[in-house]
C-alpha cells in the first residue's frame, strides 16, 4: 500500500508547529524537521552525544519517536 507522504509531512509539520519552541525556528528548518526527522535526531546524537551509557532499547525508542 503506497504511503501518502504529503499527508504524513503535513501531519508532522502541524505537530512541530504546535510546539512553543517552533516559533523560534525558521519555516525552512521546520520543514526540514517535518520531512527528515530521523536525520535531525541522528545529527543531534552525533553533535551532542549522551554523556552516560544508555540502554539500547531507550536509544532506539528515542530515535524513532519522531
């Protein structure tokens, strides 16, 4: 069954826009977050890695929660 990416991205963008912090982020960056949430999460983990050892399951859930 094909996925309607337009509808999925619109839903993601609405969820991002609902956050108070989104008002401080440019519309272009909010669009990137909605379209590529996995890249944003992985970039965050690379640039600011956890300081303590995480349970692999918790890390997986954190990276797939977007």
